[in-house]
């Protein structure tokens, strides 16, 4: 049999759910929930991305892997550390228009929620109008946009231009994340066009650090 860590990674790659909870419980005996996500499960998703990108894995199997990933995160979530702090500020979080990828966004939600932020998670395929309505309604301190498609990087730019046009850019610092973005694109190109603050988060923890820096 494979060592536990390797077995968990294979479960993500193979989309194999049977026995997942048992393996996760066993892993929890020696490791923290977040470490299991970061060091093991995300490694598995990375392999899935590589296999899919090189044509060695078909879409339905990617979907199965994503389902197992979601189940794993849901099982681990109650074991994640939480601060007692509360009400540190509000972020409206969304995957942008045309993009269905939400595993990363939902991890960001968990990390920020566990660390005292109020997260309004709008879900996937959100047009800019919906994001701005929610930001207004919830008096958001920050807007967070996620997107994994190359197309989404263009949509994020259009969204920032919409905030400029409405004259509300100064009210909303924006955090952007997702695999198709680069730090340079956000911190140089988008920084140049946006009339408010725009920052790049490589992962959920950088998202948390940015929230602390922008609001704290
Ligand atoms: Co899709 N997909 N997918 N996919 N998928 C990618 C993104 C792709 C790179 C795969 C590949 O070709 N190698 C590729 C994009 C290529 C491109 O645009 N150039 C791709 C494609 C092509 C597609 C479809 C078009 C395929 C098709 O239909 N022919 C289609 C798109 C549909 C659409 O959006 N309109 C599609 C569909 C799907 C599934 C539905 C099967 C599934 C998504 C399921 C779901 O999310 N519910 C899926 C998956 C799983 C992937 C890969 C394999 C894995 C993504 C993932 O969940 N990673 C992905 C490969 C890859 O990313 N390299 C791929 C784990 C996740 C935790 O990481 O989301 O990057 P990530 O989040 C990280 C950071 O980026 C950051 O923190 C997270 C954790 O540290 N972060 C933030 C993310 N958002 C943040 C926001 C923040 C802060 C940090 O603040 C606001």
C-alpha cells in the first residue's frame, strides 16, 4: 500500500472518494488540517492540471478530482484553527464572469473567515454589476476577485475600469487571485490603470496578509 500522504494525493488525481474520510482522519492525527490541504491535496490538483493541460486527462475526470478536493476540504474545515477575533472587516468575494473555477476562491473564504473577516462569497460567474451591488449593500472594505482562465484576467481589467468609471475606485481596494494571473500583470499593468489600490495574492495566505495590511 502507498504511504498515507501519497495515497491522499492519488485520491485527488484519480478522483477516488471511497475511504477519503478515513485517510483524512488518519492524516489529522499527525498533521494540521491546513498543512494537509497545502502540502498534499493541492499537490494532487497540480498534477491534475498538468495531466489535463497536456491532454492526458479528460474533463469529466478533472471534474471528479475537483469533487474529491471539495469533499476533502469540507471534511477538514472544522479542524482548522480559528481566531476569536471577529468583525475585522468585510470582503466581497467572487469568481468573475464566465469562469466556473471556485476551489481556490472557497479556500480564500475559509482562511479569511477563520481569521476574523466577514466574507460575502457570491459564487461563480459573477458579472461586475453583481459584485458592485453586493459591495455597496454589505459596505465592503475590500473586493476580492478570483479567476483561473486567461480570459478572466482580461475581465478583471474591465471590472477595474468599471470601478474607475463609476468613480468608486478609491472606495474599494481590490485583491486579485487565480492561476492565470501574474504578479507583474497585477502590480504593474493593472496598478497603472486602476484609480484605487489593486494587489495580487499568490495564495490564500497572501490574501489574508493583504487584508490585514489594507484594513488593519
Ligand atoms: Co479548468 N482550467 N477548465 N476546470 N481547471 C484550468 C484553470 C486550466 C489551467 C487547466 C489546463 O489547461 N492546464 C485551463 C485554463 C487555460 C487557460 O485559460 N489558458 C482550464 C480550462 C481550459 C477549463 C475549461 C475551459 C475546460 C473546457 O470546458 N474545455 C473549463 C472552463 C469553464 C469555465 O470556467 N467557463 C474548465 C472547467 C473545469 C472544471 C469544472 C472541470 C474544474 C473546476 C471545478 C471547480 O472549481 N468547481 C476545473 C479544474 C479543477 C481545473 C484545474 C485542473 C485545477 C484548478 C484548481 O481548483 N486548483 C486547473 C489547472 C490549474 O489551475 N493549473 C484548470 C486548486 C486551487 C486551490 O487553486 O484556484 O489556483 P487556485 O487557487 C489558489 C491561488 O490561485 C489563490 O489561492 C488559491 C489557494 O492557494 N487564489 C486566490 C485563487 N483565487 C484567489 C482570490 C484571492 C486570493 C487568492 O483573493 C480574491
